[in-house]
C-alpha cells in the first residue's frame, strides 16, 4: 500500500511537471468530420505518412474587399506557419516493441512505476524517419538464487540502449505493415555479486486495420551473459556463461506481439505478450541459469494531449507459471516533443 | 646553422612579393615526380621551392634555380636514404644536405616529338647520419615527354655511396646503375589535379656492410592550389618494408620569380 | 636537431605559411570541374549559402568509398560505443581534409576510456583518392584509400599484446541508373597485420606478421531526402593468442547496419548496430548466436567548408 501511494504520488508529480510545459509547440489532434479527434496513425487533413517530409501550408487567403482596413498589417515576410505534424505512433505497446518508429528528431520519454516497487525510464529519439535510438532502464530482468528459490526478484536498475530501424506503414506499397528491426543491449550490471548482460534482436511488423485497431507481431532473438560464482561448493572459481552457449538457437528465439483497440477517441486498450530473461545463479545446470520467461501485460492508454499519454494496466512477469501473486499494477506516463524537429527545420531555412 | 638555413629558406619561400604567375596555365613543372627526377628544368630566372613533412614529422626543404633556360642549380635536404645501426631494429631515415646541377634540353628542341632530356649530377654535402662521413653521389639521365594529359618520365641513375667505419676503413658502393620511371596524369575533368606515380632507387646504409640501393615507389596527388603554388599528398613504400611502415607525406611547392 | 634529424619546427612553419596563406586567385577552373566543387566560394556568399553545401562523405561506416570530401572542405567525424567493451567508452575520431578535387588526408584517433584509465593509442594518418575516370550513369567510380595502422595494446594476464593493422583499400561505387535510390559499394582490403606478445619483463615471446587480402562491401538505400539505410560487411584481420600458444592472425567478419541521416546539409548523424566480435581482439569468437557481444554505435560527421569561409572572411581561396 505504501508502495502504491508512492507510485501514485510520483505519477501525479510527473504529470504536473508535464502540464507546466509550454503548450503552443504541440500540435493538437485534428478533428474528424464527425467531431471526434482522429485516431493516431491517421491524418484526416492530408495523407502524410510518418516518413513523409513535412508539407508547406499554402498562404492564408487574402482578406475580402469588405474586410475592415488594418492599420498595422503583419509584415509580409513573416515566419511561415509550422507544417502540420502527423500523429505519433508509439514505439511500444506496453512492454513490447511495435513496428512504428518515431518521426525524425522527435523525442519520446516515458516514466513508469509499479506496485512491486519497479521503476522504469525510457527515452528515445527518432532518426531520419527510418531509425530510432534510445536509452532506458528496465525492471523486467529477474534473478533467482537456485532451483529451490521460487520467488524471483527483479534486477534494477538495468540500463539498456536500443537502436531500431525500419520503414513506415504503406511506405513501400499499399497495405504494407510498418516493419522495424531492433537491437537492444544492456550495459553490464552487477547484482548480488554476479555480472550479467542481456541483448535482444527483434523484428516486428505493425499494421493498422481501420482507425480503431492495430496489431503487432514479431520475433525476438535473445542472448545473455552471466559471470560469477555459478557453482555451489567450496573452492569453486568464478566463471561465465552465455545464453548462446547453453541454449540452442531455437531456445533463443521467441515470438511476441500485441494488439491495440481504440474504443474511444482518446483511449486505447492494449494487450501484449513478451519475454524477459531470468538468471538463476546456482541452478543445477547451465541451461537453467539463463531462461526466458513470458510476460503478459494488458492495460489502457489515455491520450491526455497529443504530447502526453498516461498508461496503466497489469503485468504478469511469469505468465508461464500462472503466478498471479507476482502480477503488478503499473502506471506509465509518456511525453513526445517536436521541439528539436522545429529547430532543425528552422536551421534549414 | 641549419636552423638559420631552414628559416631563411622558409622566409624566401613565403615572400608574397615574389608571387607572380609563371606560366599561363599556372602550373610550373617540377624537376622531380615524387622521388625520381624528371627532365623538366626551372625556367630561366625562376626559383622553385619545396617544403615537405611526413607523418613521422621528418621534413625537408629544397630550392632550385633555373640558369639560362638550359640548366638548373639545386640545394635540398631530404630523408630518402635509410640507416641501420643495430640491424634488426627499424631502419630510420636520416637527414642529408644535397646539391645538384642539371643541364638539359626541352621537348622538341632538336626534332619534333623529341622528349625533354636532362643530365644531372647530385651530391650530398652534409649528413646527420650516425655513420661517419656518409655520402652519396648520383648521376642521372632522364627523358620526359608530355602526351596530352599524361607526362611520362624514364631514365637511369648511376649511384655511388660510402661511409667510414669505426676502424677508419672506407666502405663503398661501387657506381651502380638502376632504372627510374614516373608518370604524371592531369585528368581533363580536374585541371588543377595531377596524379603522380614513380619508382626510383635510393641508398641504404647498414652498419658493417657496404651501402646498398633499395627501390622506393611512390604515388599521390599534386593540386595546383594557386598559380604559383601547389600542394602534394604522397605515399611512399620502400623495399623490404611492410605496408604499415609506409610513409605519408605532404609537400608544398612554390614558384618564385627571383631575378628574371 | 640534437638527434640528427631535420629541424621540424622550421618545416612546420614553412608548410603552414607557404603559398596557401596568400590570397591570390587561382587559375580559372573549367565548368566541368566547377560542378564537382562541393561549395561555391564567393566573397558575397552568406553563411547559410556556404553551409547549404552540397557536401560529400567519403566513407560508409568504416570502409572508404570512391568519393572524397572535396577541395577546401574539411570534415570532423566522431563515433562512440558504450557497449563494445563492458564498462568502457570506446571512441574514434577522424579529421579529413580535402587535398584538391580527388584526394584527402585523414588523421585518425581512437581511444578507450574505462574505469581503469584512458588508453589512447598513437594517432594515425590516411590518404584517400578518387580515381578521376569520366563519370557516366551506370559506370562505377573507383577509389583508393591507404590507412596507416594504429598500434593497440591489449593486456592478457601478465602479457601485453600489441596489435597493428595497416590497410590499403581498392573500392568501387555503383549508383543504380534506374534505381537511383540504391548505391552499391565493393572492394578489396589489403591488410598488413602484426601481433607482438611480450611478457611481464618486456621480452618478446612471439611476433607474427601477415598480409591478408579481404573483401569488403556495402550498400546504401536512400529512404528519403535526408536519410539512407546503410549496410556494410567485410572481413578484417583477427588476432589469436592464448598463453602457451604461438600468436596467429586470421580473419573474421565485420558487419554494420544502420542509417546516415543528414540532419543539416553539413551535419550527418550515424547510428548502427554491429557485429565485430571476431575482429581486432584475441577474445574467442562468439558464434552466430552471440548477439550479446554486438554493439550500438553512434556518430556524427560535420563538414567545415573552410575555403568558402576564408573566402568570405578574407577574400582568399575564392572561386
């Protein structure tokens, strides 16, 4: 309860900070003819794809002759209007990556907390409309001492860097899903005297079906390394193992995916299934020292504004064991910013 | 004394008052390709200066003056010869002072299509070599011909070298003939740029053994930055030297009208 | 001079001041060469015009291409990886100076910064040439690059290893006629590699030198006006040694996949993921599944049109 209270306080605090950010640089959601905001991933005003270069708006219409005389007309050489910014498709469902990439020079930042005391941070930037780089901390990596240890603990903070590249939806041909090839790797992390690293190579495709539904399907190829006193007994020496040495390529591969539905203009329901490594330091065999565990998450994303979203839901760290006792309720808040993109566009003019 | 000499040469070379166009094309011909001499002579009254520096921070200076349109007097320092005092260690280039006199005829002087011909003599007069009294003398005969954008150079050198051993005995290399060749190509699309390549033989001193000759192959680019000045970016490889021991160097050439 | 060598200071002064420092107009350049000039050098040019380019890069991620940065242009490149070595920031920088229309001089520096300290090997130089063949659609362009090796030290137990690789690249670039969005690069890398192992007393216990002829290649996919996907793969020397064994040199695969994004015409951002575990290190190979030893590398290349800037400021080097 105390943890939940802390979590809620942090979410409220970050939300308040975010609200204090300047509003004018944020594009508002374009209204649809029915009066409801358009769904992310669509743009009713034009047909720009996320990878398209920004279009320049036409000059405003000339005032009719009967318009009152303006003694202080605006200078004709005024700064051109900012081009319309398309809605941003999120790079993650809840915990798994999507095939959508951030537009060029767009910043994305996400903070998350859960009832188990886990805290995460994720910051990314879009690169040239075809790639994305990010650094993050994750609380998904877990550890156990040995085979008799039934409760796994999370290792945190576990710092990772990620790089993804791909093509946007409908970019190459009509109905082509967005596809992204991603690589995520952790820095070496020390916990309880053991050093570990993880790496994940993903290929994921995402496709909108109408403006209310999207689906994400992908595969991940995992690897990890673990070093320390991995054997029980006296006079044992430290040694290291890697996942690719103790597992077959088939064991390293895992499919993942997710779906998102938009029942209301600003709200999405999200479900995803992913995987996360678990280290068991003194399990009997090397094959059991590094294993992949399925993680199921479901929740809701509410778009407070086009630059801010709040997500909340449930995450089950090891759905394979159907252990709901380890399930956590999480809250996440994410922000996006076109500020750098605007600066680059200005520098180009 | 050498510092003073270097600085004086540098000041002369950098004097802007002397900077006038030498030819209409703005590309004065130099008396060498990279290492190999060419048959081009400095114009009457022209002074050609060169400074070079390689990636090991070894450098050199040179100055050549045209005499009557048929001869050239030169003075230069270079690090072409190598020395090996405790053989097995890396052989290092050492600094030599060298004087030269060349006499020759320009292209088409006697017959249409005749190449330029030069007979030259170069002799070292000072050395920083660890070996006492190390010296090199060289006679070269070179023919050079322009063929459109290409300039070809071919010839031969007769080289003798020697030094005095610690015992006082003179160790010499008898006059030895070696060929030399070079190529300059100015692509029509890049009229300021000339690709260079050459092959020549230079002396090498191994302590306790007679001097020997080793080949030096070079390639690079000369860029005519100004009408009277060009820069060169060069790579030079030596016999018995791995690719990793090659030398990268830059040169600056300036042509001055000193007394025409 | 005390060591019997040439007075370096005087040569440096002369090189810095001779000729190029004077503001005299060079000979007129024919139009065909002028079109190759990366930037127009006019006294009246604004900074915006100067930095608008166009600029050419002379490399993919690591391999040279058949292009050079061009006359009167300089580029400063840097890249870093936090993940290549655990607990260390590895970085590399290149300063490339256009030496006329078809050549460039490079100055390279690599370093690794870790908690144990800073390792900064000796900087090295390189020369790159674009072979000046007529440029026609569908006809490949060719280039030569020579990169002098950077000695790198590696410590294994009480032994010290010095590794050095010098490369001569012969490369070709083909830009698709109909498929203008595709550019292919291919070439051969002639590597002269050496590995010297010394013990704690400083005595050499093994030296091996080997010359390898290795293929290298890459491709660029122009994704939009500003970004392209870049893939690069090639073989590179691999050093092998274990205590009690003789040192050996083999080869391993080096591959990178990423993007080059022209944030501004004069600024290019690089990002890539790479596989190079078996290269330039005596660590055992990780095998195909060993992605935990891949790395993410970020870098940037900034073009400095110094000739155009000098022209604008002083009138020197103007077209």
